[in-house]
C-alpha cells in the first residue's frame, strides 16, 4: 500500500476491513498499559508508540500482524514466543489466531523498564528561548501543502513522502533545515553545511534573532525544495562492487519473508548501504542493535541514507 499515513487512525482505516478490528484491539491493549507520556505517531509508515524511544511498532501484512518490540524483549520472552515465527526484532502473529493480551502486555512492561531511564534526543532543550520563531514557523507552514511526520525525534515536513523541512532552536541560533538544500540556488546566501564532508544534501538556515526571520524568503526556499522533488533531483549513489548479505542480516532475510521481500525490492545501492551498515559494526551486540533499527525502515521501502538524498 503506497500511502503516506497521517496518524494511526488513518493507518487502521485504510487496511482491509477484515483486519481493522484486530488492529484496533492491539492498539487498545498497548494504550491501556503504556505510560501516560507515550506518544502515538507514524514512523517509517508504521504505527509507533514512543516512550523515551521506540516502545513498540506494529504493521499489518497480508497474512499476519508484525510486532516489533526489539531484540531484547524477544530474547526475554523466548519461551512465550515458541509458537510464533520470530526474528531478531520481529514477531509474526497470524491473522487466523487471537491476539495474546498477556504476551503483548508483558512485552510492553519489559520495554517500559528498559526505557524509563533512557534519555533520547531533546530537540526542545532551548525551545523557550525561541518561542516566537517556533510560532512563526508553525503559522508559515500552514501556507504550504506539506505533510507533517515524526522522524528522528522531531517533526519533519514532507512532500510526496520526501523530506523537505524541519526546525529547532539551539543555544546560539534557530535552525531551519532543508533536507535537499544542496540543490537550492540559495539566492540570499543563507544556507550552510553543518558537517562538511559528511552531510551530503541537508543545508541549514540559521536565524540568530527574531528580526532576521523572513517569511517570504523561507517560503521561496520551500517552493524551490518542492520543485527539486518534482524534478527528481537526488544525490547519485556511489558505484562500487556489489556485496551479499552475511551473518545476522542474512539470517534475518532467510527467516523473515516480509523483510526479505522488502529488502530485495530496494535498489542495489540501498541494499549495499544496509549491508555495509551492519558489517561495519565490530561487536555482535552492535550488529543486533543496528539490525533492529533498520528492519522498520526497510519494511517501509526506505534507504538507510534517504534523509540525506532528499
């Protein structure tokens, strides 16, 4: 289903009618026991619950619901999961059997304990310092046809599913970032590359004072960003020798059919990026953590570095 979902209600409503009630039931089980601070969002086009990190994802497939509680939760519930098909980070619940409420609650409780003291990225550290600009950007974005999504711990505004703009206040400046800024003509010479040699596509517009905020010019840059998407501009993938999956990535591809299908629908360049990302890790623990991180991204049809190319 090639749809950009706005929220979990929409995700469920656009599934096959025969599956909607089970998805609603699953959601209710999670909501009933998740901490009050938990946020419901769409992340990588899947319903996601965040509590100091990813508490749990789920997604509907043709013959099953995929639940993604993370590898540690799966290892801890190994005995309870003996009747299910599992992989490093996923559990498949066939559409033909009832949801196990006790199992799902146990997975949630486990992850809450793991996450309760975790500190995630805080893009709002200096929010109070820049309240006027946050409000001005919120009003400005209403004049566009962009879609709000939640990625990497903050709001990102997209066009046709591709990243356009985001913003946050920092200690010394308010940053407006354009994800495909490398393609912009930058007529006012305001864009900077925050990480030369590393950041390929993203560029920042740093506002140091409320008086520097120029709505008209920012809207011009947004419109040009949208045009680069319509023109199909992307960072070319560097060519190199092809690599085959190995180790835990190979095992996951062998044991997880939906994951296998999604991986091999990706371009060869995106497959290579994922293979190298796993192989670069030295320790098995790191490899497992990276695999868990990329599973939902691959299932949503996205590349590892798409955020730099768009």
